[in-house]
């Protein structure tokens, strides 16, 4: 990944996300400048306070100086509060826009991208990297708007007292430049490592929480803890090294300031003793140099902090630079309206160097049920991915209703399908939300009819809040059969002309399977249905059965015809039939 310069990184951030809030930021920066300038005014007021009030005994000046100092602090209080509120408003809105853009963009990328990049890494981009960038640019503006102004004004006060003293105090500044540049590069390298480790930690957590039951059943708690601890320790090491690099510049500023104060004390102290300078002048100079210390240190930290943010910006820009390869044509053809014929002609597909489909050819008749059978790895699920263009074929043609799928708009193509799989994908929302999926145009009577047809109403009374009961993370509050029936209700409501069923009943008990199978039969009426099933008893009544082996279609026909011809289907059926007989004998 190409590294972005700090300037380019901020320019991209400003142009992409901060520009809409530019006036909020401008007002906040003006307030920061006023807040920073007040410290210079405070140090300037030290001279009359000592020379006219404490040494000269001027009672009238005492009131003027006191009221002026009070006014300084009132202005600081108002501007400090105002700029913090405005910066929080701008930064949170910018971060929200960044996260929304990232999520929207990630959902548009091909499935292949998500197979390569684990969820934990992507979550860390959307959450961790955006948070870090958001905090850093705000700190940069505070540094430039408040601390830089403070430094300039305080040095102005110091110069007005005595320019020689000021030069003596800054004698070590040139020696900071090279170490600061080295420290910035070091911080950026360590930050890249730390952000990568943060993504790997998120991936590990995602896998642990999604696989908690297998972990428990296989007593893998210690193993997984050790793997996570290794990542944690590596990240701690990277973060500590980055923090050490960030702390280097402020530390060098401390050293420079210490030598500067010593030199000024020796040189200026002699002038005060000789009477050429007043105590008020020295105290004003001393106050200015003492007050400049903290903003200087913050500015030194800011440079390191921005290197950390730039590493995250590189990662974010890398994600946003990715482009989907599965696109809609410039002039798409209209998708068929009624249940269409589905046809694959000599379709091939490889995943890397692994051939998955090898000249697969078959036809699924319009409005009929076609079953895909074969051993694991035969290419059955890949056919579903090809039909919905989750993957692009390497050769051949796929048509729906006589129209090549590559000539349809992607959204229109996928609107043709309802999919029910073995692992029904439910969200951590209510059952109603999981079925409606954001639709607001569904009358209550139609929703109730769908719930009845899918046998969802059979178990609703068992739930505390009925249809408004939470499904839980990944549908964990429901049994497998209940999740399947919710998925079927969702498909019924979607009411598409093509239905894809991928092992929809394989993980269910006998009673749940019977209910789900009945609901699926209702769902299939009037639709072109393609079914993947390992249990051949569930597809005996299919209008057509496609037999696949190693990515090829080796036979097609009815159940009776395939048994009569012999071959792979007959062998599979005989094997399953014998397995059932053996189970019954036991």
C-alpha cells in the first residue's frame, strides 16, 4: 500500500469529509485563536502588575490590571467552551459520514473481496480507524488554531521585552529538526503495525464469538485465549513503541526549554542586578516563556499523532479505492416478469487455480422445480452464486427467460430471486423487522397471511412479545426450525418469480422438517424453483433432477428415469437407502 504524505492525507480528509462543515470549523478556529491569544495578553499584563502595582504602589493601576486579568479569563472561558462544542459537532458529523460511506462502499464490493478480507479487519476500518482519524484531525486544528497562536503571541510578548533574551532561550531549536523528522517516520511505521494488529484482534474476536459453541465442545478456550494474548502482546509492543516515538519530540522540547531558561537566567539576571532591566520585565518574559511551554509540547505531540492518523487514512483510502468488478451494463435489458426458464450453457468458473464449474449445462423449466444433487464440492452452491452474479463466470452463458444475466441490471436480476438456505440469516432485530426488511407498504392482512403460510403463527404465542420479540444475534433466540420458517415468510413476502433453496431442511428435526417442507411447497407454487439437497428423499418429486459431479452436469431427468438409467444418482440413492435401513435395524 502506497503511503500518503501528511499534507495529502489532510487535503483528502478536508475535501472528502470536512468541507461541508467548514464554517463551523472556521468559527471554532477563530475562538481557538482568541483563547490562545489571551495567554499572551495575560503574560503582557504581568509587567504593569509588578512595576506599577507591586513595586510602584499605584492603587489606581491595581484595579485596572485586576479587571483586565479578570476579563482575560472570562474571554478564555467563553471561547474555550464554544470551540469545544463546535469541534465536537463537526468531528462527530464528519465521522458519521465517513462510517456511512465506508459501510455503503463495502457492501457494494464483490463477494470475493469479503472472502479475502475478514469481517474483523473491515470492522476495525469502519470503527477503529475512523475514530482515530477523527480524534487526530480535531487535535491538529486545536493545535493550529489555539496552541500555534498561543506560541506566536507569547513569543511576541517575549520579543517585546527583550529580543536578546528570546534568542538565547531558543538557542537549541535547530537541533530539534532532524530528531523530530526521524521520530515521525518511526511513529508512522509502528502505527501501521498497530492498526494491522488491531484488525487481526477484531477478526479473532469475531471468530471466537461466532464459534463459541464449537470452542466449548472442543475445549478450545485456552487455545483461543493464547492466540488472542499473542496478538494483544504484539499490539501492546507496537503501541508502546509508537507512544515512545510520539513522546520524543515533547521530551526534546523540555530539554531545550531547560537549557534556554538557564541561559536567560544567567544573562538576564546580571542585567536586573545591574539595574538595566526591571523585575516586571523579567517576570513578564518569564511568564511568557513559562506559558509557551505547554502549547509547545502539545504541538510536538500533535506531529506524532498525525503520523498515527495518516497510517489510518492510508488504510481507509485503500478500502475506498477498491472497486466492484461485477457491474450492471450501461444499457440493461428488462428482467422477465413471470416465472422464467433458467438455463446454463457450457458454464465454467475457477476460484484462483481451482476449477469449480467445468462446462456445466442444464435447463430448469419455467414454473417447475429442478433439484441439484451430487457429492459435496460438485458445484451445486456455485450454480446459485452464478445465477445471482455473486461471482462472474469464466466462460459460457447463463440466461433467465432467454435473457443473458450479464445484460440485466444487477438490482433487477437479484430482485428475481428469493433464497432460503440451511443457515437462515436473521438480524438482531424483531421478527417483524426480519420479515419486512424495511418495507412499509405491506398491509397487516397480507403479513398475517404470509405468517400463516410459513407456519410462523404456530410458535408466535410461545414468544413473550409475539411478532415484536427480538430474534437475538444471528437469530439465536429461535430454534433452527423457527428461523427457517421466518426465512420462508420473508421469501413469501418478497414474492419473486424464482426460488433458490439450499439445504433448507437438512439441519431440522423430523417435526420441524415436515412443517418447513410444507411451507416450502406452498412457496414453490407458480415459481421456477431450484433446490439443493443431499437427502434425495426430499427431491424425489422434483420435476427435473440435475446430477452434478466435479463441476459438470453428468445427468438430468426425473427420479424414476435416473434410477432406471443407473449411474451416480442411482448409486447415491442406494447408498442413502441402505444407510436408512441400517439405522432402522439398529
